[in-house]
């Protein structure tokens, strides 16, 4: 029902993300299909949404319903004057802002945008927002006289409260005159602007301010709203980077690791020689291209997440990713990424971890392989039997297990020595693995004891396999001249309710019975 309401119904979360909207809301903003509103945020239709106070205002509106006049931006960038009735609602336990939008005919009345109306709605709220604002907020009349200001603005200029009452924009912006101020007001009639200005403090020291400005109306008075942020340190950092550009270029190009500068959406702006060596491309082949184009698709999501977090939270992010070189090789890279002081680029340092990764992979693999026989070891058996039991529990797909023991193996070691004993184990392992399916797994449990896990195999068929292998060993395992080597085997099939211990004990009991029957035989249960 809300979807087809005559009002422009829209519901947003506390971060301003659009969660629901009516057909009227879409039409009022000049959009024709729903795909255009995917991933929409209040910043997409509210011209003042860049304000640092927006999030706190949305959250406050959720807790305190209000009705106000503001402007909404349409698809074609024109604006419409609307009346908004907003209140908080709960959806699945989460707080959202429900807003009803109605287009109003304002005539010649100068309407107030979202932020200003909220500030002006109640004087207490208005004062609180100004006091808590993280940026310096300056509100001036059309002559440049300071009408209101935030606590941060006072701190930035270094004046007392009494002194602030008598200031105008010309006192802290020495480079502006009345003509330019009037031109700024005319420009603001077309919409908000962002600009950098030099401000002078009471003590005549200066700082560079990043200004977000808009025209507002409070109590029928036309005013200029300016939010200022001190970016002096940031600009000095930029200047330092520019001044030391040649030196940095030399450092970058001789660094042992790869260094690259990325745009905020991941496009290469700079790559050093080492980074080019990693990927086997020239800098000309990389610059202007997306870093994700050279990344294994399995790692793109993690890479994008690290980049996004570095941009939003201004933190260093470490991550691993696999890239494809020009010759088709796979490189395992470890990178650290951070937002540059200019907030417009990301600095990424990279080392080639391919050799280390391959070595670690080998070490991990060796941890599950028996050194002598190259069969899976006891640790691998424990993992595999539990995985097979989980599959059986879900699908009832049968599997069987065989436990082998080389008969009188101690006698072999005692009579011929451990080197011959080791050869018997090695040749036995080769004989077994060459006579089972690829889907089956062979394990050395310890000493002369071995196990097989036969997937999708019944007890009857497992019994046949065990007997075949027993006969094969007796006939073909000829490590010692004039000596016949035999094996005994216990066979069992998985049952409902089995654990790793239960199935192993059944097979082991069968093996014990085979030995008691004189060895060189197979017993199953």
C-alpha cells in the first residue's frame, strides 16, 4: 500500500541509505525505473547531504519526529521544494527514518534545506548542533556580518565570545571584498559550493580552510551557511610531497618493494619499477588501468574491501592477493594500503610473497604426508575420516575402511635391518596406491600399520578389494630374496551413529581376528 501512496514515501537507515520508496517518490525525483535507485543514499537527492552533521541529524529525526521544508535534487540536477514529515520506525528491531515527501509551491519564498530547517526547528537543538559540530560553522547575513557560529569556529579564530559578536567575514578572510562576497552569494543561488580559503586568526596567524557553503533561511532571514575545516596540515603535506617529488621518485624507484599510487576507485596513478617487475608490465601498460584487472577474481572482493576501508576509515589495511603476470604466471602478493594526506589517493606498498607462500604450502602439505612412504599420515587420516563421517551423516553415502598390518614385520627388521624394513614399507605403499582408485585414500597409521578409506564402497566390495590387495602383496612384494611378505586385513563399513573411534575399533578388531587365524587373511564385519 505504501508503494503506491500519493505522497513520496521513503525510508532510510541511520546512515542515509534508501531502504524503501514509493512510486511517487521515484516520479517526483524524475526517475523512470527502479534500477536507477539501487544503492541510493540521501546524498543522491539532498543537495546539502555533504554536511558533516547529516548523520547526527538523521539519527535525531529518528528519535524526534519533525516536519520541515527542504529541497530535493532531481535526476536532471534541478531541485524541487518539498515538505517532509519524518519520524523514526522500527523494522525487524532496527531503527529507520520514515519520511513522507510532498511537493510544495514556494513562490518567491526562499526555502530552507534539510540541515538548516532541522537546526532552525528548535532553538535548543540549533544551539546544541552548533556546539557539537566538528567543523567550524559560520552563519552570516548577505552583508557578511557574523550572525551565528559554532564553538569550533570560535576556537579556530581565537576570539572571545564577546569579540565574535562584532565580526564579519572580512575580519578573518582578508582576501575577500564586498564584490567577491556578493558574487559568492549569487553562485550559491545555483546550489552549494566547496572552496578553499585562507583565514586569519586574531593573532594574525593563518590557516587554510576547506569551506562547504550554502544559502539558508532562518526566521525569514536569508543567510549564508559555511562549514569550515582547517586543512593547513594537509596542504602542507601536499606541498611537501610536491617539493620532494624528485627525491621521492628516486626513493620509490630504488625501493626493494613495489610501490604504487591508486585513485580512490583503484586506478593506477603511479607504479615504481619493482611493482612493474612483479607483474611483468611496463608503467605505461599499468597507468590508468584498474588494479582489479590484474587480480585473480577470487581475491577481488577482499581487495575491494581493504581499499574501501582504507578510504572510509583512513586506516592502514594489510591483505594478500593473487595477481596474474603478463606471461600468465601467478604471483602471491602481500600489500599494505593507506589513504594519502590529500585524501585523493591511496598509497600501496607490495612485496612478492610467492616463494614464501609456495614454501608454506609445501610445509603444510608435508605436515599431512608420511616422510618414508609418501602416503597420507595419521593426522591426515584423522581429518579424512571425520570428513567422510560428516558426508555420510548428511547424504548416507557409504564408505568402507580397511586396516592392513604387514605380518611379522619385526622379524624383517631384526633379521635384515631397518634399511630393508624401510624398503619393504616403501614398496608396499607403492603397490597399494597403484592398485586403488583415485577417489580412495591410503594412510600410514604408524609402524607397519596402514589404512584405506574407500569412498562409495559397500562392505562386500571392500572385502573384495582387501582380498585382491592381500594376494597382490603375497605374489609381487619381492624385496627380500626367498622371503614371502604377507599382510593381514580388517574390513568394515560405516554405520549410522559411527564415530571415528567406533569405525576404527571395528576394523582393528577384524585385523586382530585375522592375525589370530594365522595371518595372511582378511576378516570383515
